């Protein structure tokens, strides 16, 4: 399986080249085109390897992952499928290794082969109230994961501590611990500062950030839109 | 203070290295990361040497705008007694440029284009009409003065226009302009063109100085999306 990324960083497209017998599982509606030799199966949360109904629902509702996924399998010969997210921005491929999981901000996940398993990581009540989708998907196993970002991607090899705005986080490896905290010591100051909740990340590992914040973009555009009619 | 604009011109962000004593003032909500030694203080953007009355007026305007969903008038000040680094980014896709002030030069920045400025720059909000107070169309400007650097962000690319004489720009495309330029907000022609030309309000500049224009317009994006929204 090979990933080819084009049109970076503004409107990145991923071309996933599959050898005969290989398969990739992708988020619903991320497929743009595919060669005709690929078999497509749509799986709900009950499918084998997706961890059963409750876990699947948990991922969909909490993790930002789609409820249904499509699996593209090269049955006859080799083939390829092209994938892209809804918003403008870059894509990246991270190789998950045994013993080093990847924690993914829910809406950043695009695709992975069956050798990689996804599960929801509960963030505690603070994550729940932060207003951002602070539910991480934990990717374990051995294989590549395709992620999307809103904006360009900054890779940081962390060794120490960094304070990160939750809306700019894409993913990080499991050697990094995180703590949800207010941006300022006080709640009112945090609200006025516009930063709300931030993550304090510590440890050693890799961290991927996106240069734009989807919810800030939503506020910038959405606050000017006419109110929805009931 | 050292800085770098990275990931431009489409998704630029600003990385600033803070030496002890340096202060970076940045738009509320713009922080991406900061190192643990960096302190953040939230302040009302009433101008550094604002009197009591102006402070009170700015306070109520700020509160109203925060509650009604407009842009906030709060800014965050980042400082690092032991040195540190802070990264800030705007909300929309586009670029960032830094402009050095000093020697009495002032820069007017469209409210939504202000990203950050260094500690010795004073930023004051200037309203160009009552309607802008309530978040309507028009031009809300920040008057930047003092010695230091101002960082402005654009929606789209930034064109630097050396004006000598007169120049007309759609208000939605104005990023910033030198204080040496006089300006007037009006329609491009008469009432007919205001209603039917599709150009809305324009800013007419006169004098000699530099003008920064962005290649996209948030108001135009909103106008394009609005009719597509279903209830």
C-alpha cells in the first residue's frame, strides 16, 4: 500500500495505491474516484474488527468519526482510490507501530488499513465542556493512518512541555501525556481571552498541529450568516 | 524580538521568539501554542494610555460585542521572563505581513486584519459610524502607533499598493494603510451603483502612502453561502 499526496498544502488529495488483495478503510464520503477493479463494502459499527455496536456508536458520536465506513479492496489486480476531506488543507500519513499508538483528534481521521484498530479515548468531564471535540481516537496496531488538517501541518518532535490550543491539534503519539486546562488561571479571563481551554502536552513523541482552527473559522464566517429559520 | 511567518501565503502563522522583557499583544483567540514559560494576560483593548472615560466606553462596547457575537475587543499579552516562544494564527486562510512603525508613523488596520503587535505599539479602536458598533457593514479600524512591529493578516493574498494621488478599494478588501492617507467611505458612484453595481461600499484614499489590499472578502463569502443555507 502506497500513499501519494498531491496539491499540498491547500487542497491536498491522497491517492492510495493498492496491491492485489490489499484493502483500505475510509471515512464515508471521503472517496473521490477509484479504479473499477476495486470492491467496495460499506460497514456499519457491527462489522468485524470495528469493535461492536456500542464502541462504533461511541466513536461516531464522541470521536467525530463517521458511523459508516467504506472499505476498498483490490480484488482482481492492483488499483487505486483517491480520498479527500471536505475542508481545504493538508493531509499526512503517519505509520502506527506496535507499542506506539497515535491519538487522533476525531475529525482529523480519514483512512487506515485493517491492521490498524481505532477506539475512542474518553477525555473526562473537562474535555466534555471544552466546546471543542476533545475526544481522541486511539489508533493501535501496525500500519499507516491517513489524517487531514485544516490548514498546513506543523510536525513537532516534542521533548518537554508545550501548551496547545485544542482546535489546532491533529494527532500525537502515545509517549505524550496531555492535561486539559484553562488558558488563564481564572475561568472568566479564559473566556475573555478567547482561548478557553488549552492542552498542556508533556513527554517525548511526535505532535501534529494544523495552522487553522475549524471552529474559529466557523465563528468568523458563521457569525455573519443570517439566523436559521425554525 | 525575532519572528518568522511560516506556512504562507495560504495558511500562514506567526512564530515569535520572546526575549525577557519582550511583550507580544495578540488578538483574542489567536494563540496556537506557547512554551510553558510564557505568561498570558488578557486586557481590554482600550489603548495603552486610555483615560478613565475611554476605558469605560470601551468596556461596554467590548461587552456588547462579545455577547452579540462580534469580534472581541480583548487582546492577550504574552511575555516570558525567562524567554519563550508563542505561535499565533488568524481564523481565515491567508497570509501575514509584519510592518515596522516608528518616527511618528501610524498604521490603520481593519479590525479583522489585526493579528498582533509588539509591546510598544499602541492600538486604539476607531469607529467610522454607529452601525459598525452593532457589527454591521462599514469599517472598524485599529489605529496603531508607537515604536514596534504590527502584524496584519489577510483573507487571501496581500497586494501592497503605493498610493500617490487617489485610489479606490472595496471596504471588504482593505487590510491596512499608512496614517498619511486620508480616506472616506462611500459608494462607488451614485445611489444606483450602490444598489446595483454589486460593489457596496468603497473606501476612497487620497494622499501618499502604502495601502494593503487582500484578494478575498469575507463579506462576499458570507453573501455566497447565505442563500444556500436551508432552515
